[in-house]
C-alpha cells in the first residue's frame, strides 16, 4: 500500500489545529511531570536512577496519554453529527485512518523525544546518574510502549460505540494476551505454596518452625493477582525492564493491533454510535468478560475464604455488573436477563477458578532447582549451580527481615516447572556458604573482571565525572588488593545489557588514583566555594576525627583569615595524596562537597597561626575544649 | 448525473429503511426529496456521501461508483440536519478548514455573504443561534463550489427572509456553474418554489417523482357544469385524477394539459373555471390516483 497516497497533511494539520489546546496539554504533561520528578530526586539527595525509576511516570501516563491522543483523533466516531461531518469531507476512510494514525505516532514520538531531551539535559548538567545509553533505551522502550497503547486504544475506539465502552474494550484487549500467557498464575489460589522438598534433618526442623509440611522448606508463595495486575496494567508487555525481545514482540503486536484497527475503522458501520454496542450479544459477551478481572481483583482484596466474604464478593460483583450498564448505556435494561447472566458468569468463573487452582499447585523438588543467584558484595548475579550448595542455601533459615537477610533468586527449569522466585535467608548463614563457594571455585569478583574503560560515570562525594584518564587509573588498580578502604570509595556506574550497574571501588587501591580523585574533588570544591565558609574536619590515618569549629568561628568574623585560608586551599588543591589528610566541607547544592587537605603540616601551621591570633577569645577557647572532649580516636591500617 | 441503483439499507433485522431504491437525478437541477420523518431521507443522503455503506446496491455519480471515491468527494458537500462545528471555532476558522480540503473553495463568498447576513466571521460559532449556525454551514457548503450539494432539512431554523436569500444564492450558484442540488424536507411547501424535480420517499422507495414544471403545466383543477345531466363517464378519454360532484357542479383534477382543455370546451359547459393547483395538491391527487392516502406519506 502506498502510504503517501493515503496521507493527507492538510487534513491532519486542520485536525491538530482544532484540538490544539488539549493536544498541547497532553504533549507537555509527561515532560513537565518528568522534570518535576527529576528535580525531586535531586532534592532528595538520591542521584542514582535506575531504569524502573526513570520509567515510573511514563508507565503511569502510558495508560492515559495514548488513549487521550487516540480519542482526540478517532473519538469523532462516537457522535453522529461528527461522523457526518468528518466522513462527508473529501477524504476517504483509509486516508482518515492512516493520516490520523500517523499523526498519533508523530505526537507520541514528540512526547517521548521531548522527555528524553529533558533527561539528557539533567544527565549532562546535574549530579543525576543517568547514562545516555539508558536514556536511549528509555526512548525506544517508551516509543514502543506508547505506540502499543495507542494502537490498542485506537482498535478499541474503532470497535466501540461510545467512550465508556471503548475504555472497557481497551482494558479487555490489554488483558487478552497476558491472560493467555499467565493463565496458570492467574488462577492459582493465594495459599498455593512452592516448597523445596528435601529430606535432611535441617529440613525437618525448619518445616516445623515454618509450619510447612514435614520435610519441606517453603520458599515461595504465589501472589497471582498482584503479578497479573502488574504485568497487565503497568508493565505489559514488558517485564519491568528493557528487553530487546520484548520490544520486538510488542512492536509486532502493535502492528497487528494497528492493522486490525485499520480494518475495524474502514469496515465500521458508522451508524453504530452513541450507544455501547448495537449488537446485544456482543454487548453482553464483553460485559461478562470484564467480570473476570473484576472478580479476580476482588478475590485478592477481600481474600474470599469464608461464606461471608464470598457473599460480599458476590454482592460487589453484582453491583459492578449493573453499574457497567449505567456507565456504558446510562440505563439498566432487562433486569432478569442481566441477573441470569450474572449468575451464569459467576458459576463459570468459579468452575474455571477451582479447576485451575487444583491443577496449578506447584511442588518443586530440590533436584528441580537449576540455579540460585545472589548479589554478594563484589559478586553481582553470582550463579550457584552446585547441588550441594543449592541444598545448603535452600535449607538455611528463612529470614523475613530484609535488613538481616540475603536475597536469593531461585531459578527452576525443568519440563513443567519453569519460574523464577526469590527468598531471603539469614545473612550470617548465607555469607558463610557463599564465601566458601567463592573460595572453593576460585571465582573472580566483578571489580577484577570488569573493563573499566566502559565506565560511564564515576561518583564520589558530589563529584560526578566521566574521564578517560580516571578510567585508565581504575583499570590499572583493579587487581590491587586493599585491606582498608579508607579515604574515599568511588561508585562506578556503567550501562550494560540495558541495565544500570554499579560497583564500589576503594580509591585507596592506588596512590595515583587517590591523588587524581583528590585533585578532581578539590577542583570541584573550589569551583563551588564562592563566598562560603567551609567546615573543617581532620579525619585521617593515625589520627582522630575532630571538627574545627573554632576555625569556622574565626573565619566568620575575620575576613583576612578567611582570605588566607582560601588562598591556602587554592595553592594546595593539586597536592599529591598523603597518608594523613584533613577534610574541608562546604554545603553546596544539595549535599556536602569535600576538599582533601593533603599537606596537613602546612595546614596545621596556618591553623595554629590563626588560633594564636585569637587565643584570648573566650569562644575560641570554648570551641577548642568542646572539640577535644568529643574527638574520637580511630585507628587505621592504611597503606598504598 | 446521480444514479441510485437498488439501494438497500437496514439498521435492524426486522426492517429495511431503504428497499432497493432506484432513482436518477439529472445534472444541473435542484432535486427535492420529500418524505415523513424516519422514512430514510437522511440515510439516503448519508449513503450517497459514503458516510454509511449500503447493504447492497450502488450509487453512481457521473458513471463512477461514489463509495469512498475521493475524486468525486471533492465535488460533493453535505450539510446534515444536525450540524457539527469544532468547539471554539469561528466561521472564518471553519471556512479555513473547508478551504484546506476543497480545491475550489471561495473564501471571498463567505466573507461577503457573512457581511450581508450580519454574521460576525470571527465570533465563536457555538455562541450563535440555531438559525445562524445553519447559515454558517450553508455558506461554507456553497463556498466549496462543489458540483453536488446535499442538504438535509435545508432551511430548518431559518426565518423567511434568510430562507429566501439562501434560495436565491443557490439559484445563483446553479447558474454560475453546473451544480446539482439535492435537498430533503418533510415539508413540501418549503421546496416547491425552488426545486426543479421532486421525489417522494415512502417505505424505502421513491414512490413518485417528476419535474415540477411539467406537473404544473400538465395538471390543473377545473370546475365544470353542463346543461344536461352528467357523470364521471362524460369525461371518458381524459386523464381524470379526481372527480367530485356537488349538485350540478363537478370539480375535476385533470392531467392531460392543453389537450384536455380543448376537449372540455367541446362539451359547451355552462360553467368552466380553471383553478390554480399548489404543488402539495398536485401530489395529493397523484398519490390518491396511485392508491395512497397523502396524509400517511407526509
């Protein structure tokens, strides 16, 4: 099909013009909210943004914005007089659909591009850690998601007779594929548990403790509706993160839905408007279908176990069933037929529900577990496939409190059991087992395996940088061991396999690295100092932590001393790092910035000189005494 | 020429709105389509304009199938009964919309006529009265300079002066170029002074159609009285549509025109008066001759 033949720019321009107010609002809503969201993240002092956080607002608006755009472009089919107007214009149906659909695509591209540009600006000008590759992923991911939602909404509008019905049909179309994909999970009862079957004494003891069947350690309980809802409404068709296969899959589904929308529009009986569906059978079928997700959600919310809660569920479902008529038709007609349909639907639902519940119960045996993965210190996604270690981990004490626990991911892959779940065990137990496993298998840590040239962003005390020289120094130092991490720890971020990864890297691994980082931090400190008076601390090897409030006090009242100190900082900002150093802080932007005073001897001299000048000042004496009393002695074994 | 061939359309299984409707509408004419409410006049116009699709049959315009024919649609404009304007649009903005889509659109006509009709071209149309809105729609449609104009309940809401103005404007448009206008109404009187042809839509079909001029010249009402006693058979050989005799005077509706007049004169009547017939009366007698009660049709 020659698309240009069916694209009428003038028609699109006029169409956009007549809806410019609402279009501008919906085009700007995502970029504006995203900007506010990013500012709030900055204000909250949290600089690292993962893909899921970056996507949060876009996910929520994905349910609204594409539908509104589709309604603006195709909503005329719901009103007889607008149908008369649009279809009598010298533009045929194919052209109307293709022109408006492409118009919708342009708008969506514009919205996501604008939002991405805002993210790029934030990434380049603020301390937010957002690699450009992640923003590119965001762009692709949400262009596809929004286009997918747009195609679903358009198909729904082309099939429906009024707005309320088109909303219902949109949700039904959205639910159809996940429903087919996750049927098994969907109908699983809440009390369905997954147990790791084992036969050791430890297992027996644990099963008594957990109330699990004897000999089993419960490691997984299914929460089907939550999974289903999340997958369907929020992240469908993605699994919450960027995956190329999912993007392609969604694109294909989007093309199918768009084609169906095209057929539905060009073949649509335009007289079918201002009502739900002309055909009563279709109307009641759609209505009964919508009852299914509604009842499932209710099951989850009111946990229908006893007869009372079941009655409540039935009552609410009945209200929904009739409210549906009021919303879509603005009246309830044929009460008896409606009631009979409701009873039939409920019987059918319960029949299917209980049958599936029975067959969806999962028992997994220890032998079924292929692997357990864990994030442990410098070992991200450490995969343990050794059966012995798997048994030891599975039979460890389950710990619900995440603060004292180690989160394990269980991968089960066998003929009929394929899933991933998580459980937590006591960290003291887990750490020992995993340390043992690492040592036995001589596994290299992530820091030693990584190619540091690909590090996107380095963050240390308000210093955010991307620097090739720094990357080289990191690479050189990666295999050096350091017992004490002292000084500063760098957070290294890189975007790999569509995931933002982070690594902690002690600067103390190499003196060159420490000096270089110290210089970078000092430069940034000086750039932001302006007229502020820094807070001074000593914090160093062989020394003790003490603040220097007396110095701050003097600097506040004595401009000459202040000038002298600032001159000192300027002169010494490129000093090489030494074992003993002081810190100076300023409060800059949203957090502290740090200056490392490496020439402590020179600073001590200056400090003493200033103190001598004010030795008779009562306040200075008071500060010195207080600081001495509160100082904490800390020993370090710190060597390059 | 517009040719409708066996058009069928139903909205429910029980009833066909149009039942194999067949009709020919000549070029450069104003065709009035008359029928009671709900008889299918608007549906027919919507089918001709590709808004609805006929269940069967076809619409041919200048020999081409009109359904979804973009080239033909550039020469067609439809003003429905229930008017639509973009919210917060003025007449000028609406005219701009039409101008973008109709290649022969005449913006100056809109501007001049708006001035004549006292319509503020920059004012939001939604603030206009029903009649003013109709004026806006008619102006935009006429300004398209399309070859085929379709008006549903054309003059609904217009006062007699404005109605007259638009009738003149349409006639002017017809003389300017070969325009064919099809307009519907449930009121025959509204169309009689403007239409060249009239068709009556009844039960999904064109029940009767004809040229207004020939109807007017061929059909007349006569009151007659003869010296001798007479009855309906006396007028055998004439096409009498209606015969009523009260006392010695009979009232006849005759369709044969001048021929009939000479035949009547040969009967040497005592009284012979020719009375004018309104279009409505002509239709009443035609319908009665066909066996229909006019009141149930209109």
